[in-house]
């Protein structure tokens, strides 16, 4: 049965996607600005990020070895908490994600809360499971399935909680999830392994994926216009690979699928970019080493921003922005 409490969830629009606060990253966490396999200036100050002794145009970092297995997600019915026609599987919290499924005549949402932070995900009403990252780190989490009653009003169908202690702090960003969906059999995974073949170090892997994506995936301005005021869009990495075009969310999703399947932690971030706080999506990648080329430096042991849409669109457009100031909103 539906519980009595009525909760109003925002219908998140382009102008309303919000987090608890905006975080502006230091200049060292810069974006990649590769365009058509060449380096272009993005007017981003590089404040001491360059790695001493690394020549321009070279790559660096630990030797790269292709992972023997690819992290996956799965829904365990036996371990799931069931209520009404819905279920939440929190048996995988140490691995950095949870699963949820539901069946209903009206819209469903999965809500993931930790402390003062909360993420809402559209949940298919046909029992298809989705997987949400535990992107808020260790802590006490609550997972709720909510059902729409009218307008933006939702009631709780059921909930469960878990004390999360990740086995690996990078685990949420090494598994597939609802916004970065792939399997070991996905075409994007095969392409990633093809691109990484022969890589001598992690920098080689990053460069190879950058170069290929900038040349192979075209920015889809028509799709961007069509989806400008649409909520609930979910990218499909294999579809982006197949069509050879996409919007910023598609670029970020495909890049994350490739890097994660290759064993490199990668975040999908949505937020705002200057000028005018355009809503946008990009990646943050973590590699243990340095990579430097004419205008790009990936700093050791930190998250570094990469904006493949900006690169592929050959810098500023009315939907991509000028690549200078980024404001994170959501991390997946």
C-alpha cells in the first residue's frame, strides 16, 4: 500500500537542476580541448599543473594493462527488499551501486539520500531495473521508491536503508549505471578495447579515446534543440557509437563507458558552463600519472575535467558554452 506521506519532487527542468551548492573547481582540474585530433586553445589557465620532465605531445603514467574482467551490475531478487510491486536491491552497496525496479500505473522515481544530499532517478514502470551509483561516498543512505499521484506530488511506496562503506572509493565510477549503461558485450566496450590496444601507459589510453571520439562523434545540434526543455533523457552509449553523433550527455556517457570498461575511474557530471550558466555534461577522469600535450595536462592523483563535447564542437556554441567556467550539479 502507498504510505500516507505526500512528498513533492521537483519536475527538474533545464533551469532547475540543482544540488546543495555549486562547486567551482580550481584551474588545475582542467578540460581536454582536443578538436579534430589537434590541440586547440581553450583559454584555461594552467596554474602549475604541468608535470616536470614530461615533453609536450608525449604521454606518461603507469604502464597500462587491460583489466581481465569488466565491472558489471546485476539485480538480486533474493537479496532485494520487496514492497507492493517494487523492490530495492541494496546487497551491492560495497560495490558502489544499488538496483531498483517497479511496476505501477503512474510515474515512479528512485530517491537516493545521504545526509543532506539527495538524487532522484526516473524508474521505469514496467519492472525494468535501473542501477544508481552511491556517488556520495561512505555514510548512511536511504533508498526510496516514490509513485506519482498528481502534478509533482509523490508518495512513498517503500524504502530501505544501508550503512555504506565502499570497498573501493572509486567503485561507483567503475561500474555501469543508469546514465552510463553498458555490459561486457556492448559495442562501446569492444571499441574501447580496440582503442586501448597497444597502449603503453594510462596517458596513451586517454589520448587514444579522446582522439577517436573527437573525430568520430559529431555534435548533434538538432537533437540538442529538440531536448532543450525535455526532462528524463537517458543516454545510450552504444546508440551514440552506432549513429556517430550526440549531445553533451551522450558524449559524457560514452566516454565514461569506455574509460570505466578499461579500468579507469570516470565520472559523468552535469551542471553549468559559462557564459550564462548553460546546462551541460562532461567528465572527470582519475589516472595515476600525468599526461601533457600542447594545451592539456592531466594531473597526477586527482580528478581532471575533460569536455569532449566542447572539443568535438570545436569550442564555443550556444549549447556547449565557452569552456571557461564550470559549475558541478550532479555526479553519476
